[in-house]
C-alpha cells in the first residue's frame, strides 16, 4: 500500500557536487548543488539549476561558465558547509582548506581535491520558477591521476568513494551490483573437457 504526497522533487539519490565559479581570485566561490545532470552526450552537455538569490547565480550569469566538481566521502563536510554558507560572507576555499586549481579552458577555478572536474560554458538560461536552469556545454574534463590504473590506464572513479544526496542526507555509495549491460550479457560458453 502507498500513500499520496503532494507533488515534489523526490528523485533520489542525486549527486552532491560543488560548483566553482568566478573569473578572478577575488570573486572565486563554491556552492553545493544537487539539481545537476547530464542532458546530452554528443555534444556533451549538462545542466545545473540555481536559485536566483544565491550569491553565485550572478557570477555564473555574468561569466557564463562554471566547473562541476564531483565530491567524495572525504569532502562531505566541505560539501555541506559550502551549501549552507554564503560566498558573500566567507572565502569558502580558505574556510574549507580547498585548493583553487587552474582549469584548462574556462576561467572558473577547479577544486583540486575533487576526483573529477567538469568545465562548463553556459549555452542557455531557462527560468523555471524557484530555480533557473543553466544549460551548458562541457568543454573539458580534468581527472585526478590517483584514480588511473597504472596497468590498464582505465579511470577508476569508484575508488574515490563518491558522495550522494538523498532526502536531506549525504551517503557514500554502496557496493557494486553490476555494470552497464550486465543483465543482457551472454555467458561465456564452457570449454569441453578433453579426455
């Protein structure tokens, strides 16, 4: 049996990402977003939805670029803190002892402690009500060398212990259940034994 609730945004879990923005050190800021996602693969595009009253909203609207920094269990406190404190009042990089690194294409900084930093250029801003959606082109991705397998060269993002958000709480991701396509993968044929 299920009960009805009023309509709401109950699609969980979500990524909890830190967005970094600003074109110069004096306006660099970080804020936490969970309204974030992929919207196209070719060309690569993503979105973030931001309340217009947030401090970073005008920075992104003016500069038309930002960086999505994936977060980890080790970054959980910083992720929460950067979501509840305003960049008007704090230098969040200093307060959380995070390092502003240089992006390859955009002027906005990356967060060096993040395992994956996605550089974005805003293509369109769509007012939706409580939030405006920043539809953006992904122009570069910076991946932390610590998560590359030295033997295969594969990037093992799961080793970073990614952080997720669900209904007001943060969670580490659990054990792997399968990988894309595993439900339809053909089982290898058993070799006939000689004899």
